[in-house]
C-alpha cells in the first residue's frame, strides 16, 4: 500500500456502528502508528463523529506483561542474536571492514530464520567515543575492540543487546576493563525484582 485505505476503514467502522466511539491510537514515545500523519488526518476527517485519543499509557501497561507465546518469541529473537554474534566474532579478522563484520551478522541472522532490525558497529582507537553508528569502511586492526549493537526480529518481537570483542588476543588493560563492566552489570542485575524502580538498578550500577 502507498497509503492508508481510508474508504475501507470508514466502511468497516460504519458497518460495525463504531463511527461515534472514542478511538485510542499509538501516539506516545517509541510507538509507531504505522501510517503517515496525513493518512491519520484523513481517517479522522472520514470519521467526523469519532474522537481520537492518545492510548499510549494504556498500551504500555498492557504490553508490560507478556504472554507465554510472546516470551517464546522474545527468547527466540535473543537466541538468534546470540548465534549471530558468536558467528561474526569468530569470523572477524584484521583487515576486514566494519561493514564486512555487519554482513557476517546479517548472514547469520537470516540463516537462523530471523530478520535484521538494525546493526550498529564501531571499532578502533579514536572511535570508542562514537556511542553508536552504522558500520563503516574502516578496516579492523589487530588489538581493536569491536563494539556492536544488534536488533533481531522474530515473529514481530525484537531483541536489542550489545556485544564486544577484540581482534586478536586482548591486552591486560582491555581484559581488566571488561571484567569491571561485567562486575558493574552484575551489580545492577542483583537488584532487579518485581516492584523495584528502574532507577534503583541505575544507582546500583553507579
């Protein structure tokens, strides 16, 4: 579709006698309405008796609790991402471009039955302050740390997590820094419980 089927929507709503009801829409932060702003306005114009409200708070509350089927889709998404990382880091070599590393990730995701949501990567001295970015033509050098952020979609559900590795054996300094990251992450994980504010996890990490 190049645009929303406004007349089909209007006809369905009228057939269901819902043309004068209040409709909730995904208008909040990190939500996707799935159509353009112009199409949304056209739908509102086609349904003059209806009112439209931001339903984001309600939808977020509903989505916080996952069904067994949703949890399985999320687990599968995470498994595919982990497999892709294992493959790509195992195949990464000095002289390879960051883009080549991204291709390795993409290939592994497709082979495992997932869809690539996004792939970010950065590497090498002078680039570690670049928090996130698309893989570039920069060639990996021995001793570089590769940092990657990856999103995989499985049955409509996403995973989003980061991994990092070193081209060649890590230095003692790199190993020590990584051990500190693991310790800090563990401290945050220790306080995660139902009812614990997210801010408490941040405080534990800090």
